[in-house]
C-alpha cells in the first residue's frame, strides 16, 4: 500500500506540471495583462508602469517567466505574489481554500447523506409509487442548472428571511460566543451546501439503486433468502456492503466535482472561497493568483481520487495494491 501511494504521488508531478503549463499559456494568450488595466488610469505614469513590469518580470518572454515560476515553487515553495492584493499567493489562497473545502465537505454530507438511503429505499421498493416518484424527482433535478437552483434559493432567502442572502458571517459575528459563531457559519452554509450538494445527488441516488438491484439478483442473496433470513437482514447485512463498493469509488470523484462545482455557488452567495478569488483574479488578470487557484483545485481533485482508491481497498478485501 505504501508503495502504491508513493507511486501515485509521484505521478501527480507531471500532471500538475502539465496543468500549470496549459494554464500559463492560456493566460499569455489573453490580450493585455494586469498592468494594462492600470495604464488606463491617467494618474499612473508610464515610468511607473515600466518599473512595475520589470519588477514583476512581465517584460520577459513567457517561457522565461514560466521557468522562474517553476523554480520558485520547487526551491522555495513560492507561488508568486498577487499583483492586485500585494500579498503572497499562498497567503491569499489559504483562507479561500479552507472555506471552499468547508463548503465541499458540507455539500458531500448533503449528497451522500441523502443519495444512499434514498437509493436503498427505491431499490427495495422497486416499481412502487415511491420508486417512480424518486425517479421523477431525479430526472427533473438533473435538468435544473446549478445557477438556476442557486438563484431560486437566493430568492427564497430574500423573500422569507429564513436564511442569509450571502456571505459567510453576520455583522455581529465577533460579538458571538464560540458556539454562536459556529452556528452562524452553519446558518450561512445551508443554502450554498444544498445548491452544490444537490447537483450530483440525483445521479448518485440512481447509481445506488442500480447497484443494490444488481446485488439483490446474485445467487448468494437468493441462497440467503432461501434459508429463511429476514429481508432486512438480507438487504442490510449481505447485499448492501457489496453494493456500496462502486459508490466508494465515486466518492473521490464527487469530492473533486464538488470543489469545482462550488465556484458558481460561491459567486451567487458571496461565499469567500476559491471561486470568488479565481473570478476576481481572472477579471484583473492577476496571473499568479489564477495559477495558484487552478493548481490548488487540481490538487484537491487528485487527492480525492487517491482517497477513493484507498477507501475501496479498505472496504473490499479482494482488492490489493501490492
């Protein structure tokens, strides 16, 4: 197992290298740069712009800039400096990454906390009115874009006042007790978590239903029923564990998808995560901040895939990575 994990970590090096190179090239193909926008301000002189361009290294060819960028990451773990915020990129992204991970974890709890029991419920009651109702709801929800569901929930919060319409904390957050601060963040987290978590919910519920139905048709399940075991024991003790194995494989992919899917919800609900930081960086052409955001999001996706493989090996004794 240790060898497998080490090999997977080594494989991420060329992958992240390719992602960083592609992102850097796309940023170079965009017209202008961060200083081009500053040049529109008549209060900034040409001498100042030229001096800043030399300091940031923007007067050199793109391959030289990229080489310096890689050197700083490898030797000093330095992701560069944000042009617009005048801070190290890692410092700017650290809080945003934690907020995005918090939203992704809450969204994963919504997705899996509802998808697994609803999928089991639909499978054991196959062709019933409940199964058809859940299938209809899943079909409808798969057709609803994330931005539309986010705007609808935002309108619900504005009309009813049940939930905050944006942000992560209330104005009196600093005056609250420790438990009050946790509850305040959780209150702001409800709507963004539901918007992001309900995106993969329908497909995961249908996947759980299909997996359990396939397992319930296997010979060993038929044998367990023939022995007179209670149907609940047959489903939850004998069939459910094998039906969950493919879902565990999907868990890592879902985690990465939730991180990328949270970007839209962060913008709609003004959640201070990587999504808002990345959008602001793109609009201001803050290239090192964009690079750092893309690399961090890619790292979370890669880590999610690795976690999925390790969880699958832990629950299925037939799988080994030796």
